[in-house]
């Protein structure tokens, strides 16, 4: 056993071992191509956040030199960062993609959804998302979720079957064996697909650096007006802040995740380049969600409960 | 800049753990995560909060890994979870498989992608039935590296003789099963001996700690003994002004390597051509090897579609409609003779029928139960399957990727069974048919 291996590689790992980024990239590309081969109407959830940006980059590589055979879907909370929306539209145009938008604000305006007292719109995304999936008859929906993000996500399959109500039932998940993904589903059901399942936050940043992928500027340290709420630096805006007793100040901050402005906090940082960010992430003693997401702190099972309802 | 480069140079090891609850698997996983600084402050705080709310005195590290409501409520682990940690030398994906009664399908799931399995033993109990099951599964799944972690050495006064006896018994058993390599390590997951740091209590042990071994075990593939295989996933045809005639066959190389200029054959059609180019995600290369996702271009415009297999012309597997395999049944409803199923092999899914279930394997003593009539959840058995179309299958012992398949229920899409083509380690002798009149033999 050992002798044959050594004979091939001449005593070293090179050249037939893949670096961990190459291995993760290859696996993600395999997942994109499986979906392209087996589904009728796949769509990529694209928020303009780093994970969805990496997903799009991988999809572009998977089908090069052809165009990617998927459209994009953004769930617009109505409280998005303007820099991120601008990035989203620029990206869609540059690659000649089709963008679907499901708007939380529309649902609120129509009285279908009610604004929560805390102003957080993350849980409100589920209904517009799932109705859009049904209306457009999407049968595979790519999400940028990573298993390292959260313990309920650690249990998520790469191909995750959702019923006709888009619900996730962790007890009824299919075992995933080898790289033989099972995408079978009944009409009305769909499959959530997570090509970045095995990536960590650090992998994502290293890959962005290696590939030279452009990101929205809010991921890098910049002077910004913020105010403090529940231990997080939030950006003021019409969404509902600051309130009485909350004061706005200028700080040098950056974002680790990009989501709804009402629940995505900035972190103090002087990381202005990708390498700075990587050094900062590698040294951080907080997870990205622990540092900057209010919605996951609501209860011990907040993520699991939202996922069961159809959240990504 | 140097940070990016240094961190990028690491390799990836996928490994799985096996052990029953009392063997200290959670503690070992917890310690690997904790001592490699992969548990971050907010996660630990969340565990502390939850533990206090439940009236427990110290933080319950099992809460780090039990992610679902039902798991926390019942104090059990339902399913395989995947965990991630890294050292300066390597990145790790750990398939954390639960140790309770449904261990077989969960361990098969975890081990199917693992290059290494850690089997835990309680030093006080030695090799028990459960250990033999774990070794048999590792052998069956052809996991290349097996680590025997003899745990709770602190409870046997760190005696070398206790460890040596267990290691010897296990290694002999595992090698007989066909496990290629066993590394035995005496540890105490609770006290931290030989998990990440070398133990001060066991001077007599000169080998690596668990983490050192995980960091250094080779993850390269033995290309010289591999039959090169490329299952075609998708045909890339841009049909643009820039690429009017581009026709590429995209797929992830399942085994071996391919070179530009090589003569290849496409199965099942049997048509041949030469590789005129290989694109590695947009970049042309002259050689590509296993687990790389590539796009292959051929000299001739032959009919190739998703589901086909590209192989070297000089090394093509036979195609067959009759597959014999060892399977692990993973669904709750049983698998029976006459069952009509779908079989997914590589990128091809075909109709199939279960023609026979010649035997069921008892993992405890590796005995064969002839003609069980059906396989229920967690059963391992031999199965004969007839497929509607010929498939180019390899023996699982030659290729874990092209020698494996899954069976799918055509009605509701349930994944029924995990299959490994070819002879099983456990069936050297033909099964004696002692059941001619038991009513099960069709």
C-alpha cells in the first residue's frame, strides 16, 4: 500500500494531491453540474453577500466557456445595503444573467406580512421566497449556506429535499453516500442545493483572495455612521434606528456577513485588504453569526425553526 | 500575503469517527475541536448558557455537536453531522456519526466519503462486538486508513500491557478483514493524553498523537493502480460567435488520470476517439487527475451525453446488466426480491430489479444468513440486480467511485440502499442453500 503510493508520488504529496481549496472547488463544481444535468428549472439565491458571490463565481467556472444555465433569485428585504444592491445589479448586467426578485416590502404593503415590533425582516423572507419558488416552478434552489455556520446547518444535506410547503424535515433527510446525490422529487417539491456545504468562512475568504473576486465595499474597513443596539453596530436608516437613547457615531468598521440592515451588525476592524481580512478572520474568537447576526440569538433553535419553515 | 499563501498550501482530509456513546466519542470530537481552537467563544458561551438553563453544572460539550431540537430534548444524536477544523498543516472534514442503534447506515454514510476512520475502544472493555462491527464496516467500505483509539487509558493506570493486548487483537482481526492499515494510539480523551498533545503519562508510547497522525497521513491517490474513469455530467456547448464549435464533456474524474492525446472509449456505446484538449475550469491543461472537475474535448464529434463514461481505450471495464454487490440498506421500508428500483451509478440512473438476495451478513461474527428474503434498515447483504441498460461498473475494491451505486425508490424518490459492486471481503465461500423449502426462495 505505502510503497505503491510512494512510487507514484515519488515520496511527496505533489503533484497528485489537490490543495484543500482545489478540492472544495472541484466538489462544488461537480454539484453545480449535477443540478444542471438533472433538474428543469434551477435558480441561484443571490444576495450580493460573499457566499452567493462565490457560488456565482463557481457556477461561471463550471460551465465556461458557455453561460451558466441558471437564473438568479434575490429576496429583497427592503432593508438592504445600497452598496450591495448596486453590486447585485452590476453583476447581473456584466454576466448577462436573469434576476428574479421576491420583495418583502411588497408583501408588507399588500398587508400579507406584518412588520415585527423589533423591525427585523429576516424571518419575513421565508414567505416571499417560497411563493416565488412555487410561482416560477423552480425545482432546484442553490443556497450559499455552509455547515460550519450553525449547528442545525451542520446536519444539512448537500441536496436537501423540501416538501410542497418548502419545509425541511431533518428526520426525513436522505443519507448522502459517496458523491451520488439524489435529486428525485415530486411535482411541487423542490431541492435546496448547497455547493458550499463543506466550506468554512476562512475557505471562502481564501478562495476570494486566490481568485481575485470583487466584493461589495462594506466587507472592508471604512468609516461609517453606526449606533449600538444589543451589542452590535447597526447602520442607521429608515428601517428603524436609531431610537431614543441610541446615539450615532462614526467608527472604523466592516461587515462579516451581509443581510438585512436591521439585524446585521458591523465589527470594529481596520482590515482594508483581503489579506487583512483573512488575518483577522483566522484570529477571531467569534463566529461570523455570533459576531454579527441578531436573528440567530433569538433562541437555541432559531435557525432550525426557520429552516423547517422554508428559510434558506 | 504570506498568510494567504501558507494557508492555501494545506490539503484536505475527510475522516469519520465510530464508537458507541460510552466510548467517549463526543469527548474526543470535543477535544479535537476545542484543542485545535475550532470552538469559538460565542459557541462555547451558547453551550454554557444552555447547560446552565438545563441545570447542569459544567458545560456539556455534547451540545456543541447535537444541533437539532429533538436531539437536545432526547439527549441522542439522530444523524451524521459534518464538522470542520483546521491546523496549520491540514483542513479536516469530520463525519461525526452517532453511536446509537442506527449506527450501520450512519457509519456507512460517513465512511463512504472518508479516507480515514477513527474507531474508539474503551480500554477497560477491550475489543467488543461493537468494535468488530466498526472494523467490518471500515473494511467493507474500503476506508484506506483506520485508527484504533484505545480510550480511557487513565482508567487502566496507563498500562502498556493493556494497550498492547488490545492493539494486537484488533490489528490481527482488521488485517484479516482486509483493512490495509491500522494505527493504534493509546489516549485519554477526557484528560487529553495523546489527542492533540503527547501524553506525559505514557512514556512507553513513541507514536504520533491522534492529531499528528491526522495531519500526516497521506491523502494522495494511487494513480498507478487506478483505472481512469470520467463520468460525463453535462455537455458544454456555448454555440456563441466566440465558440461556435466548442463541445466539451464536463465531469469530475472519478479515478486515475487523463492526458491530452490519449485514446479513449465512451461507454456504454463503445465508440472511440482521442482527447484533443482538457479544460480545468476554463484553463487548458495537458493532464488531469482524480477528483478534479474538468471538461474534456475529443477529436471526433461522437454522440456522448450525460450518463456516459469516458475511459482509456486500453483499460475499459466490461459493461453488464447483471450486478452482484454488497449493499447496506438505509431506508426504513425493507428491500425485497422483485423490488423495482432506480439505480444511480456515476451520472447514470437506470431502471433495475432486485433479482435475488442470496445472503445477509451478521456483522458481529461475519456469518452469512442465506436467503433472508428481505433486507431491513441497517442490514448488510448480498444482492443480485438486473438493470434495464448495460452499465460499465468496476469492482468497489478497485474504485470506490465507479464501483458504488445507490438504489432509489421510483415512487417517492427515497434513497433505499448503498451498493458496492463485486466480491465482499466476507463472502469467500459460496452461500450454502439451506433454505429450499423455507418459503422465501423465489
